[in-house]
C-alpha cells in the first residue's frame, strides 16, 4: 500500500510516531509495556467476551511506535479490513438485487394466480 493510499488513521499514526520518538526512554518503555498489555488483552478476547477486533489493532498501533513488525502487521490488517469491507459491500448489493428479483417474481406469480 502506497503512503498516499493509507487511510487517514494510519497517516495520523505516522505523525504521532514521529513525536513519540522524541520522548524519553522511560516514557517509551512504559508505552511499549502498555501496548503489549493491550495486545495480550485483545488476544485473550478472541476466546473471551470482548471487542478483540478493536483492541488488537489498538495494541498493534501502540507497538508500531517502537517496532517495525507491529507497523507492518497493523498495515496488513488494515489492508485486509478494507478488502473485507469492499467485499461485504459487493455481497450486500448482490443480496439486495437478488432479494428484489425474488420479491418481484413472487408478486408476478401472485398476480398471475389471481388473474
């Protein structure tokens, strides 16, 4: 994904990442610890009740300030989420069209039976 094609949230993360690099070592270490905590909590929510699909990317976003692997994983997951969103939109349009055809066919059949 080119930098120009990045969703707004990832562009904002890049700006925050630059400011984060200027912070002190202790604050950055606490940020990493918090990021891993959020990520582990999100992973636990995969099997436990909770919004794992929100919490895991949040933990990755926090860790992406310090680790390139987290940044790559976050961008890959955002790219996959955008693909899923487009596919869901296509399926929704197809289902709506098919439903409309079925309703019209049922109305036509009822009209033919009535006449």
